[in-house]
């Protein structure tokens, strides 16, 4: 447009010069021959000078038009390439002319005079879910193909609960004949784990997680009607390998950037940790060495005691500027046959005597769970997430019948976390959980440091 305007201006200027030349060419009053020849020579010289100026302007307009067309075409082509591949541009590539075109071609091919140039990657916005701060166990974004991620983590939790046991009978509702056992249970756990994730394909990954746990429990109790003047504290702890987990995840094909992303996964938890049936339990009833008969384990287990299989699905939906996510899962615990436990009989310390108590078939309750959350990116490095995790645990069964004292349990946890990207290969994630029900741990804190190789 600008070049065409300049061309029109030059055309008008040429027409004016021609008119002026015609006017000067009209017959003049009779003068001496010498003056007429001098005047004609001056006009011819002036016309030649104006013709040279017009020719220079014509060349200038042609150069500007070629330069404009070349720059517009190259920039449009580069813009399309950047939209398709992403990546940063060099300031030199914005220069007009042939050098800019050559540099753009070199960038497209991935090479220049110095060697290889990064030109970005194929578009992933429509095939990969957006990154959010992780607050739940299952991540929402899969590992790229051929990439290994090692994720060391450290988790700590605290649980406190009160328990009141009435052992006796009542004469009237206000009078109890027997024992009242009031207990306050406090449990603290620390779990260090190393998880390894490897991307087999663009939509499939596997993960192996190996935890090491240390757990300590303190039970504070005082029995009324026994003459006890102070609280009794029964402490136990345990350390060792936890239950190893193996998980496979697959991302379903996405139908568009405005549709949710779905990742289906299957987790298997092995029975590698020391379970409750492998530790020695204090005498259940009163005995000689332990007058209280707590019935509590002398060593706390580091595993659940049951192998389990948990299928689930995780979804993510981007609605700028936030990302909504959640998951739905069902954990099935495999029943165990011929289960027994070792119980202390009350022999003096140093010479403990135990007996084996046969329990038969034990079937731990299955767990149905779901969670919901939303994430917000603060900048290109930091993001935060908030969510809620809910689990419903079914009653445990023994020999086909509900175990005495076993009830359905509801666990609810409010989650808050954030992620900071330290570098292109490393980020730091922290998540805080607050228990919303009496059966849920009061507080849990987990820190993760995924490293990409």
C-alpha cells in the first residue's frame, strides 16, 4: 500500500514536470537569437536533471516494493512456523531481505553456520494435559517418551484420637460396675520414598515406588477403679521397608483442546512391608508380666499386610486461567487365608513366652475414593493447587463374617500445595493435607523433588 502511494506521487510529479516543460516550450516574444538559444539550453539541462531525479525515484520505489514484499512474506512464513513449533526467535532473523529469508530457512531446518539450532518441538497443547501443582498421589501429566524421572519424596504425618472402653455392667444408667479404660492414641510417621517413572510412549508410562517408613505410636491410658494415680504410657515404634507399588498409566486420545484430558491407570501394591500379623502383640487379657493387658502390638508394622489392586481414572480440564482436575478409583484388597498372630503370654521380661492365635481368613475392606481440585499458574515457574480427597473404607471380614468392632470409615482430607520449577529438569513440590474427619490423620506434609533425565 505504501509503495503504491509513492508510485502515484511520482507519477503526479512527472505529469507536472511535463506540463511545465510544455508551458516553457510555448513560443515567446521575439528576442535576440543569442538569448533564445541560451534559454533553450537551460531548459534542456533542467529537464535532463529532472529526468534523472525521476529515474532515481523510480528505482527507489522498486527497491522499497521488493523489500516490502520480501519482508512481509518471510515474516508471515516464520510466524506460521513459530505457531506450529514454538520456540524463541533471534533478533537477526527480523532483518528484511535475503539474509532474513536464509536465516529463517536455516532455523526451519535446525542448522546455521555454527551447527545445530533448537527449533522447538511438535505442538503438545492438544495432546498433553497442562501442568498443575501436584497435591494427590497420582500425577496428571505423563512422562514424555524415552524420558526417565526420579522423584525422591519425604512425607510426615500425625494422628491423634481418643478412645473410651467400658468393661462391666450397669445397675442403673448412672452407675457402672467394672472398668473404664480411657486411651489417647498419638501416632507419628515419616516415610522416605523413591519413585521412578519412565515414558514408554507419548501416551504410556510405568512407575515404581519404593518407600521406607518409620512409625511411632504412644498410647496414654488410665484405668479407673484400679487405684491408678497417674497415666500409663505404652509406646512402640517400627522401621523398615514399606509396601512397594507398581503403576501403569495410559492417556486416552483427546478430541480437542477444549475437551477434558483422561488418564487411566492401574496400581498394584505388593505385601513387602512388615504387617500386623508378623509382629508380636501384647497380651489381650490381663497377664502376669503386664497387668494392663493392652492388646497392642509391641512393634508397629510398616506395611498394610494385604496385596491390593487399584484401577482409576484421572481427568483434567483447562479453563483459562485455572485448570480443574480430579480422579476416581477403587482399591481392592486381596483376602488372606490361614492368618495367625503371635501373642505375648505374660512371661517375665528377658524370657518372653508367646503363643500363636489362629485367625483364619481375613479380608480387609475395599476402598472407594475420589478427589477434586483446581490449579492456578502464578507465573512461568510457580503454580498452586487446592483440592479435597475423599475415601470410604468398607468393613473388614473374618471367615466370611464382619469382624467384631469393624465399621465403615470415611476419610476426608483438605489439600493445599504448590510447585516451583527450579530448572528445565528439576522442580520442587510440596503438599499439605488437613484431616476433615476424626478417622483421618490430623495433618500430613509431603515434599517431592522430581528430576528429569
